[in-house]
C-alpha cells in the first residue's frame, strides 16, 4: 500500500474509496463509487454535486462512518476512521427528529449520549436553539412545527455538538421554495459572520445554484459508478452575489458539465483539478446500458416547452428555473431527449433536432410513429425486447425474464425501475403490451401480424 | 354519559392540590388493596387429590373470582410484554437468531394453545408441589401463549421498519444501545404494540376462562376464577349463576377497557411517527385525570435523579454497536444453516417415529380425516360469517356516525369470551335436537365472527369518498357496485379479518366440538374433540398427533390460501 499522507489542515480525507453493494442472488456486485479521493479542509464550505445515481449520499455516509467503504480509507483528523465519525454532525433531508421528544430533548440527544449532566446539556441546548431562532419553542413537539422550523431543530441538534465538520444531506430539498431560500440565507449569514459552530461544512445537493451559492468549492460527481469528475472553485467574495455575472457564468458552466458526461471539468473556471472519466467499454448486453428514468409524458412536455422558444433552443439553467425542476428531475428527461435524438445539448443550451421539432408539433399518431422509429434506432434494450418477443411462438414472454436480465446489472430496485421505464416507452411506442396482472409482455396484434407476413 | 360525571381538566386545575390528586391517591390505594386481597388467594394449600379448592356458586363471590381471573390476565400481559421486548429485539438485531426465531414464531402462532394445556399443567404442578401456584402458573402460561405471538410479531416488524434516517441519526449521535432502545426502538413500536396487546388481551379472556377448569390426565383441576365458576354452574345446571357470571365478565371487560386500555391508547398517541398533528386523537377521562393531577408529576420529578443514574449505568454497559455491515453470507453461515437443518430434521423424525411406533399409520389417516371435517366447519363458518357480516359491516363503515357508535360495541363483542355463552347454546342444542356436528360451527363462530365484522367496518371506512361518489355518479348499483367498488375496496381488510377468524376458529374447535350441560355431553366428530378427549385421558401419542395435525392444517392453509390472498391484496387491491 502506498503511504497515505493527508494535508495537515484536512479534517476529513477520503483516499481511493470504492463502494459496491452485492447484487441479488449472488450475481456479483453493483458499483456505487469508484476510486474517490477528496478532502475537506478547515474553514471551507464544500458542496458535493451530482445527479441521482452518483452515490453522493453514499459518499457522505461513508465520511460520517455510517457505511464502511468496500475499499480504501477515510481519515478523520489524520486518523483512520472506524465506526461512526465523532468529529462530525449531520443534518438530514427528512429532519430525522424523534416525534415523541420535545424540541429541547431532541437537541439534547447527542449530549445525553455523551453522558453530560442534565444542567450542562440544558444550558447548551438552549444556546443552540437560540442560535437557530427557535426561542420559545423549546417544549414544542416536532409535529407542532412547520417544515422549516423542524429543519431548524435539525440544525440546532447538530450545532450543539460543535462538530468539526457539519455534514448536510440535501437539507433544504424537503422544504418549499420560499422556506428553503430563507433558511439557506440564514445558514450562509451565520457562516459569513464567523460565528458558525463548526469549522467546515460539507453539503450534498443536486441543486446547482444552491451549491454555487453556499460553497467555496463544488466537487462534481459523475454517475454509474460514482466518481469525482473534478471540482469548480467558486472564486467569488462571500456572500456570493447571485446577480453577478460571474455567479451566472459558474452556474452555466456547471450545467454544461452536468449535461455532458464527456466534458472534462477544466477551463472557464480557474484552479480546476481535472480528471477524465475513464471510458467505459461498450456494454456487452443491451440491458447493461441504463435508461434515464423519464416518462414519455415528461419527454413530450419538455419538448413542447422548448419549441416555444426562438429557434427551438433554450438555456438549461433558465429552463430549470422556469419550470421549477431540480437537477434530479430535469436531467433524466434531458438525457432521454438526447438519447432519442430529439435534441442536442451543448454549452448549457438544449437545441431541438428536426425530428424533435416534428415530434413536438405533430399529431398524436404521428408522434407515436416518430417515437417508435427513434426508440428502435437508439434504445438497444427496446429493440432487444421486441426481438425476443418475435422469436417466441406465443408472441409473449414473462416479465420476470427481462427483470432477471436486468438483475444482472443493477440492484433489484433499480432493475425494477429500469423495467418500468422501458415498459412505459415500449407501450407508448406500441412496440409491445404489458399485462400487469399476468405479468407478461405481448406483441400487439398489428406488430405480430406484420412480422408473420414477412417471409 | 360517563364523561360528564367528572369535572373537566380545566375546572380541576383551579384547585391548588386538586380533586384529581385525591382521586388518584384513592384509586391507587384501592388498586393496591385489591391486589393484596386477591393475590393472597393464590398461596393457599393444594394437595391433589385430597385438598382441592372448591367453587362457591353464591353470586356474591363473583367479584372475587373475577378479580382472580383478571389478575391472571395482567400477569400474563406483563410476561407477554417482557417476552416481546426481549424476543423481538434479539430477532431484529441478530441475523442468525432471526433465521430461527421468526419461522419459529410463525409456527407457534399457528399451534392450538389449548392443546398444550395438558403438557404445561403437569409440568407446572410438578414445579410447585403442594401449592396452587402450579395450576396458577399453567393458567397464566396458557393465557400468555394466546397473547404473546401477535405482540412479538408487531414489535419485530416495527424494529425492522424504523425509518432509515432516524436510525442513522442515532448512530451518528452515538447513542448507546440502551438509549437507542428507549429513545427510538420502543417508542417507534409503541402504537402497534399497544393496539396488538389490547386485541390479544381481549382474546385472552377466552383462554383464561378455558384454562381455569380443565380435566387433564383423568384428573379434574379447578382454579378459583370466573372460568371455573362457569364450569361449576354448568355441572350443577345452574342458569341464574351463569347469568350473573355473564354480567360480571361484561362489567370487568368494560372496567379494564376504561381504566387501563383507553388511558394507555391516549398516552401512546404521542408516539405516532407522522410528523404532522392528526385531527382526532384518542381520548380517555382516566388519562386526563392523571394528567391533571400533580402527584404523578411530582413523583416523576423526585425520581429523575435515580432514573438518570440508572440510564447512565445501563448506557455504560451497552456501548453503541458499530454500523451494520452489508457483507454477504459468511462461510460460517452455511455451516450454521446445515446445523439448523439437521436439528429441525431430527425433531421431525423423532416426532414421526414416536407417533408411528405408538399409534400407527392408521391413526394418522384417521386424524387427517377428522382434520378435514374441522376444516369443513371452519370454511362453512367463514363463508356464513362473510355473507352475513360483510354487508352489515360495510353499511356501518359507510356511515361515520354509526361507525363511531358501534365500533366500541364490536370491539367489546370480539373480546367477550365466547365460552361463557357455550352453556346457553348447548341447552339450545339439547332442546332442539340439533346435532353438535353442525352446532359446533355456531359455537366456533361465537368468538371468531367478530373479526370479519370488525375488519369489514374498517375496510369500508378506508374506501375514499371520491371513489364512492364516482360509483354513484356512473350509476353503479347493487351487485355491480359490490363487484367493482366494495369487494376490491375492502379486500385487504377482509383478508386480515379472515386470517384472524380462521385462526381463532381452529383454536376454538378444541373447546366447541365437545360441550356439556350437567351430566349430558355432546361430542362432535372432529380434530378438536379428538385433541380434547386425548388430553382428558392423558394419551400422549394422541395429544402429540392431534396437535401436530392441527398445526399442519393451520400452517398449510396459511401458506396455501391466506398468504396468496395477502399478496393479491397488497399488489392489486391496494388503495
């Protein structure tokens, strides 16, 4: 093993971490994270940005010591980490408050676990509750509070421990737009004022603006398996002015990176550590190439929104803001649109192709034809399923058969989602029918007839 | 209205050291005195067959007998709770233990409790020679086994479904295992646990009554209690005494509900996992009274330091466990599975060998035939109960006012021990010359039909209003409406009710296929009567065979029928 040195001011260092989960029925492993290296230094705010499937939450939990890595090491304060990390506290997406404890009892929980005397922990808890602006709610139960106030309790519970690094797992994504805006601003103010109860912050998010607004450094994760694609340094004075051109340029740039898996994270933003993702070999099976999880309704809806723009071209950040969709929801749809050849994405813009424009404006029947044509051309999984059905004398096949094939490459839950997506596409394209009660796929009469006519 | 007789909490708060406190003090004293008086009775001398406690049929003794039975119920409940917490915790936290404990639980749930009495009674009498405690323990044990499995399953399920982020928060904040248990695991399981305990407790009356007066191994054992009072009244053909017993048990069930279960349910409502306030919270006047009184709070405050010290001590003893690893099966695990398989195989072979060498294969075929007969009875019962009670249940469920009024009544009927009604039904059969072969179906249904009704009401309430309005709107009527809306809508609730009812009916067959009034005894042909007769004469091979066959039937039907229906309910008819 090579000697692993951590920079002196690194609070958390992740060295060559791999993580994989076993696939069902001993079919091998599913890689979630590959060769992750990163550090969190004292005095900085780091954002981990990635799409769903990039393993960002898994990485956060590995740093918290909640999940052991399959390979590699995590160092906390230069010491290898075993078990739960004592130097961090976490703020959860779902707040993770105990509903049967009052606000104060929830905040005191970590101190109680340390065995701190009652008076001392009471004193500290009150101070933390004060800091998040929940004065007067000490004896309220979580169910009496609004979402934003619940998350304030979540922050107070983490603050009271005065951790070295505060970990946040999409802390604002369960809140409505206004509440999250408000709370995010307050957390930023608290950090900028220099009175923050932790030395560093590591925030996991799928909201690009949020990352650029809060962080000094945005680390971008690629998907399948999760890997560090590079980092973007946010070279703006704190607090980051959202209206500045540089802010917009950075957001645009990150959108470009996130919509193009091939783009190297370099240029435009200074001081960038770049890494080219190693090219994955051409997948052996049509089932190994994952479909983006988008329903046909979402695909045509997006196309119809874009066609209303001049030249059938739209700026992705603006589009996302206009339709209030976050990266996790928007990007799969964009991916499908690109995969099906309805649009192209470059420089943070999305541009409809001719077929895409045709699809967005024509009648339902014709758009189904277009969709079928594009799907058979570009989605190997669909054409493979149709082929399998055609080879069967009964023109039908158990759904389990295809699920088994998918199980080879994905954890079972993901295999089921892949199957649901491919069924949605195939049904819309009228390539096959799916009978949910019998759990079988059928060739529709017409397709079957057309096939038999062919010699 | 019962509630009006007590002043509202607001009014009570006006007194400095309120009426509520006086009520609480008096209540506590009365409770302690009752327990002392009744508990003393368990220690009387018992030297079978010379010295046996008798039953005095004077109705004035009924409160005392009822108290004895109630005390047994609560001791059994306490044992069930402790067992549940330990068994459920171990099963949920050790993968290896889980693989034995959960299937075992599944089987134990299906074994007819009453068939076991013979084994446990002899065992416990040997444990406490010369004292009634042996019989007492056997009765408590029978009640315990009727209550515990449901509760344990519910607790285990809750432990397995603790929300992931809460679990992670507890790990990250380094709570000791004791703290995790008291702050997260037990509270998140509380509501399910209390409801299950209440339902099981209701079912327990049947078993406590049945286990107080039994004949085992050619010996009649009588334990003072309301069940043995009924048995004595039956032997003496004393109808008025039976009436008094019926009245007493009704009052006791109501009292326990008001004084114990309602407050408990009102209290446990704060353990709801939903993070938003719900509109209607359960109410209890006893709980309100305890909340208003100051003594409980003062007492609580005075005990805090001690509590803190105990918590700290237990926390120090149970350091936080490392995060669960997701490693695949170890080679050791395979060895473990092999050993398990071997042990199970050896047990089965021993049982089969024992049966074959003692009673022979013919007897096995006979019992199988008897099992089919009892199965036929259970099936007829389920069909009739469904045909009669589902329409009524749906009518009640669709009418919120009626439902609120009748639901407690149905709950009461479900927990009313059916064996108290048996003598009246027996008399009826004797006078009308109805064959017990058919009559036993009615007897079995006395206890189990309510589950169908109960769940039909709940299922109908669960059908969304807009679906009902839609069905009116498109003009669905009569059978159409049932076929398209109601049957699919209440299906999963009906399955739950059906499983419970069928389990209850199998168990009840042991006491309802053989009933007596005075000197006349009616015996039906069936597996239940077979077990009861074998138990009475202490024929071990036949007891083993009978119980084994019945368990096989119950487990088999659960696997073949109910589990499939459950899956169908979960996938297709999920609302």
